[in-house]
C-alpha cells in the first residue's frame, strides 16, 4: 500500500526556488514535502549559474596572464589543461552541493522524495509509492534548453548548457548559436581558454538590453578575437567529416569542432498531470497571476516554469524572491504581487552588463518625460588604475530626479547595480545618490558621478550664478 502524506506544503522541484520555499517554510515549523526527480540544486547548481561562473573565473585568470604586460610584468600565453579546468568547475559544484543536499533538508525537517511527481486530481499528487494531499502545492520545476527546429541539427552532436560542462578536452573551434547571456558568457570563457569561437545571432547581441551598452560587450568580444555574425539566420546544420557546419541564409557556412546551442529556455511542465489538477499552461509555462497562483487556487508556480505574469522573471534571484512571496501568501495569507520590487539582471561577460528598472526604450514607449544620466568608467580613477575603463553607467530618471532605471556596462557591473535597485524600490532620487559619500578610489564612484550629472543644469542657471555674485559682496 502507498504511503499517504498530508503536509501543509508540498514543493515540486529542488532547484533554487523550490529549496528556498522548503527551507523557509520548515524554519516556521511547517510540515513540508519536497519532491525532486533529478539532482538536488537544480539547473543553477549543476548546469547553470554555478558551473558557468566557475568556467568564467578560469577564463578570467587566463586573460590576466595574457594581459600582464600592461602592468609591467612579463607577458605569457597560459597553458590550458582543460581536464583540470573541468575539475575546478566540478569542485565548485561539489563545494556548494551540501547546502542543497537531501540530507541537509531532511535535517531541517523536510521530507524529501526522489521521484517523478504527477497530479491525479486537483488536491492529490503521487510520487513513487507516496500519495501527497497537501494544503498547498508549489511548482518549481524549472526549465530546459530550448532547441530550435533547425534542419539537420538532430543529425550532429551538439552541446547545451546541460552538457558543455562535461567536456574534458577544450574545443578547437566552438560555434555558438545564440547571442543572449548564456551564449556570450560561454563563448568568451572558451575564447579566453584558447578556443577559436564564432557566435551566430539572428538579431543583435543581447537583444533585451540597452543597445548602447550591449555594443560595449560586442566590441570587447570582437577585440578578443571572437567571430561575431549578427543578423545571421541559421538555415541548416550538417556534418562534414569530423566537423560540424552551420549553414547561414545567404550561403555562408561556419565550421567548428563543437556546436553549442544557446537559444533560450523552455519551461519544464511535462509529466506533471496538469490537466488532472485543472492547472492551465501554454508555451510560456504554467499560467500564474500577479500573486503567483495558478488556475488551481491550491497551487502556486514560481521560477522558470511560471508563465503568464511570471514569464518575465526567469533568474535564480527572482525565483528566490518569489519563494518569499509564496511563503507570505501560503502561510500568512498576506497579499503579494510580482510588480512590487525591481528585478535586476546581469550578463556575466567581461565587462559585465547589469540592468534594473526601465530602459531608455521603455521610457520612450511609455511616453513619459525623462532624463538620461551618463558617466563613463574612463573617468573613474579606480578603473584607470586597473586598466578596466570600458563602459559606462546610464541612469533613467524623471525630470524631478526619481530613479526609474539604470544599466551599467563595465567592471563588476553586477555589484554596482545594487544601489540603483534600492533607489527604485525606495523611490529615491538622483539627488539622494549624489549626496551620498562613496569611498575613494572605488568603481562605485561612477554611480555617484552619474547621479551628480542631474545637478549640473542647476549649477549652470543664470540665477544661481547671480546669487553667488551677490553673496560674494558680503565678504
């Protein structure tokens, strides 16, 4: 006979969002069942954020060796042992894995079940030999690589983010289809580790980001020797001996030893029995409203699997944020909404590109008055000292100075975006940042200088200068 459980909360998916829900709920003494069919930690730990940043770190060390001549050191070409690079990546994963392990969550009081999960009716879930009738369910099943319908693609071996970190030999020539964050991060890392790299993108690189700042990233990638083909649609893929040829519309072909497909993600919703649970879904994922509820009021969906109102929020940190919202709603019956907090995002190339809030295009589309505040890293002393002067801070503010958004292309942009996210959340103005003391010499001063630009027109008005002349008469 199957075991029957009746917990307060059942979470399906042990990725970042699901683990956060389970851990927070357990900390309140709530009975929690966590169901995972694959690896604990989900994509972020095993094939996403963590291994990609570890690979990027290896590539950055290689770049530092090549660029040492600029700092008065003997320049050298690094010798890459790709098997040891893979060991480094896997070692980073192994170092974090205990935090996401089934043993840790069992110690927190969470019942962990390693099995496929499937709804049999709107109130019941079955996993292996266990029947779960929870008060509330949370779907956090994540996403998987989206594979485009390119003729011939199924006839060649290709990599995705789920398989690229398993390589033990460096690709001789890596061809990347897709110019989004995943494609660019992995392309630059492999180029720095010594591979020849081509990027193919049907539109422009980083199409979601501000074009002015995306061009900063494109120029750096090109300067590092990456072959970039923008506005290039893939017509077909075919094997050519031990090589793979990507045929472009127009007749060009690019050959490589390895092919990486990085054309986005698709929600993982198969096999969940959504129809039996009366949960609606479409191509965007499991449909949720602004309160993250599905069409079944007992069930929430968070993270990459959430469609509808949740489709625009597909980052690890947004899944963690949504986990906190679900806890507020499911345990404390508090009202929640997805639009309450700005959601920053980062592309971890070098230089990085980070953004939060409205872009210039967003402000123009909304037909609202705004000002643009800019400050280049070339005017920042710390950036000059580190010879990392590419990029700029670009903020969007109202005519009265309230911060609407900010994008940063430059060194450590992912760290520098934080005060702008806080400014948007708290309704702060550029004047507030301009009046804040930032330590010198730091890259963060670029944000202050951008904010100070808001005050420049005031300093140049005739009446201010006239006032200064009058006050000078008094000694």
